């Protein structure tokens, strides 16, 4: 018996790989500030549980494959009220998180060998999603020095071949925190039209833009409404990762019909979680402001402290809750092992994700780390101070 080549070629999550060593450090009495995983600690709005408590049907029946109508309507209202984007029920389909939205999008638009363009470093699970359908991610390489900018005509066009089917955008970005400006989005739209490509826009961090900037969506660009596929999720926006509710949103009816076939095959998304999610999409606008202010304070604390490291390369990220920074070390993995096994300051250390796993191009990111600012500002400052102290101790080793 054999495992398929498709799956043999996949990797285990590079983000979780170092957890064993963190557990060991903790078993030895060290406190480990974990900045390696994007699991927010913000409380899920209470309305989620209240809505589920108020569910009064006697049977937890299958929901509609495309999603509970009340949730579809809540999503539609949210997009209209917050972004002036106008959708109908047939344009929206509920998925098991943004993850299933991406997998099914790739199944629907890629044949084996087809290519999608994506700025690297990118959220590693895209490798799995794309490999599952034997598609290929063609990376658009960006750099810390340049703030991970990627919306450049020559960079994108040089990567387009006759197998290219889509441009994938994650904005606000994971792992870089890069946010596309409206002008950059328009440029990408222009290129997609000229080369007849889909635009897959992963907007699971849509609201997380800082310094007073306005959040944008590819759904606001009329000229590409037939080729834009929005990927949405409650996970990050409402701090509800375990609810597993997301959505695919598109005005291309042929695409939505294809997606519905796939959705019917897996019957439905969890009925109760959809009831809770409908309440989340109706939270007051003030929720977004509060959460944003909290993340911005965390980012500022982290960035301020990291900036004190001599030789670090990192621009202040404009959104999401990640930062990718180049450290003055040869091997970030070796440095991380040092942080977990040898280093401590008053019994404390910090852990981050090595960035190499976020690059498709071998050899890139070897001295870069990604941190998720998912702890309170005080803890973020302390954790980044530990990285700063760790770098100094590592260099004096
Ligand atoms: C977390 C994340 C997702 C998917 O998360 P779900 O929990 O499946 O909704 C998708 N894209 C990016 C960039 C993410 O960070």
C-alpha cells in the first residue's frame, strides 16, 4: 500500500514544529511567551453563545448546503453596511472556515498543473490547499527591506505563463502584515483583466488595518466583479477560530454553481455554529474599533521593542496581527533552539515562527522570524525584549 504522491509531497506545519521544545522548556520551569501561532486571545463576542443558547429546534438537522439563510443575510448586510458592497444570497456560500473556502476555490478553478501567483512569504496552508488539487503556487518574491510590497506590474507579469489561472492576494497579509492600497488593488485588477485571470482575495483580516487607514475589499472594484472571489471567515475577525465558519463570495454565477456542487457533496456546515456566526456578523460597529485599537497597541509595543535590536530589518506592518522581521543571525532556527533550550531572562523566554516555511523558494527567509501579536501590549513588549536580549546573548555565545 502507498500514500499518494500528492500527499507525500506535502509538509507538516512549520509553525507547530517547534512546539515540542517549547513544552520541554516549560517542563523545566521556564515561561515561554508564544508568538508563533495566530491564535487570538480576545474574547469571542458573547452574542455567539447567546444565539446558540436560544436555538429552540428539537433536532440538529442538516442545514442548507449553501448556508443557513439567516447567516447569508447577516453576511450580506455586513458587507453592504460596512463596505457598500451589494450581494445577493446566490453570491454567498458558507464554508467550514476560510480554509474550506480556499480548498474548494482551488478545486473549482484549477486543473492539475495550473498555476496561481502569490506573494511570498505567504500563509503556509496555501501549499496544502494547492497541492490537494495538484496545482502549483508560483511565488512573487518580496523582501523585508521593501516592506514585502508585491503589487508591481513587472514582478507579476514576469511570472504569468499560459498555465496561470489566478492571482491570489492576502491583504491584510499573513505573515507580513502588508496591506494593499486601493491603487495597488486597481493595478492588480488591471493585470487580471489583461491576462484573463481570477482574483482570489483572502480578506479574513479585512478590518485589521491600523493608523486610521480605511479597510478595502476587492469586492469594491466593479470592473472585476466577474472575476473576484472573496474568502471570508469569522476566525480572526470575531476571534472565533474554533467555530469553523467562513464564506466564499463571488458575483460569477458559473463559479458559484461549481462551488455549490462541492458544498452539496459535504452536505452542510455545522448548524449551530452558523446560528452563532449570524449573530457575530450583526455585532455593533464599535466592536471593530475596540479590537482594532487593542491590536494596534500590541503592534506598537512589539515594533517599538524590536526596533531596538541592532541590525534588525522590519517595517511597521499596516495590518493583520503579524510581523515578519529579518534578524542579525545566520540561522533563525538555530537561534530559536537557543531561545528555547539555552536562553532565559529571569526564567522567561520567547518563541516565534521561523519564516522559511512561509517561502516557496528554497533558501529564502532563513534569517527571518514571524511573530503574531496575540498577547496584551505589556506581554508583547516583554516578549520582544526577550528576543532582543536573546539576540545579544546569542551573538556573545
Ligand atoms: C487563519 C487564516 C485562514 C483560514 O482560517 P479559518 O480558520 O479556516 O477561517 C485563511 N487565510 C489566512 C491568511 C489565515 O491567516
